[in-house]
C-alpha cells in the first residue's frame, strides 16, 4: 500500500510525496512518474 500526500508545494510542482508500507519514505516524485511506477507494478503482478 502507498500513502500519497499532496500539499501546496506538491500541487504547485505537479508532484506527490510518496510513502510505501514496505519501503518507507520514497520522497517526492512527479505525478506522471508515480503513475508509471504503479502501472509497472501492476503489469509485473499480472505477468506472474
């Protein structure tokens, strides 16, 4: 599971602050990069 935080700073830069239950704080990343990360995880899960 992921927790995504969007504050004023993130909203102004089209970014999200991401935390993972298993990996901890993943830092700030562009929204598009986060979406691609999730899509890749889904693709890998479906392939197995």
